[in-house]
C-alpha cells in the first residue's frame, strides 16, 4: 500500500481488495519519482486548492543568478518535504557541470520512510531544454 501514492491507489485500486504484505522497492521508487515529476513540473499558483504547491517561475530565479541556484535547491527540498510524505530528511544540492555551466542538475538525498524502517536514497534530477524536470538514479 505504501508503494503507491494516494492518487495512484484511487486511479487503480487493487482488484478484489487484494493487499500485498511485502513492499516492492522498485514500484515504490517509481511511484515516488512519478509523484516528484508531477510536483516539480507544476507552476506555483496554478492549483487553487494548494496555492503554494509547485515551483516558482525560473525567469524570476534567473535574475538572482548564481544565488538563484541555492534558492531553487531550497525550493525543491521544501516541495518534496511538504508534498512527498514517503521521503523525510530531504537534502538537495546543486551538481555543477564544468562542461555545461548553464545546465541545471540537482542531487536529492533523503530517507525513505517505510513501515518500521527508514533507508537513505539518492537520485538526481535535471531540467531539460523544455523546462521540465527529469529524474534518474
């Protein structure tokens, strides 16, 4: 049950009330990355029910370069901490690319909250040419 978000469970409930006792870590991670992709690709202010959900306009942050990278990293950490309850102790840092100084890549490290357990995970995210966040491990 923890391996899928609430909206994933609503959209596709388990047939016949079937429940699994074991957590499939691959499905769990995929669900989290899908949720983060949705979360970070929403622009702040576009969801009336949650006006603080989503990311600020990059144009505003580009005016604060290079300090804007720290602001953006903190914003990503804040959004994850607030809207992805399966991750706790979130830390986000910028991964500069000397060959492409205009690229934006972040490393996210957090604790994965499992029933009766916590595990540290790490993954990277970057902004594509289209302005959308993409995730990798």
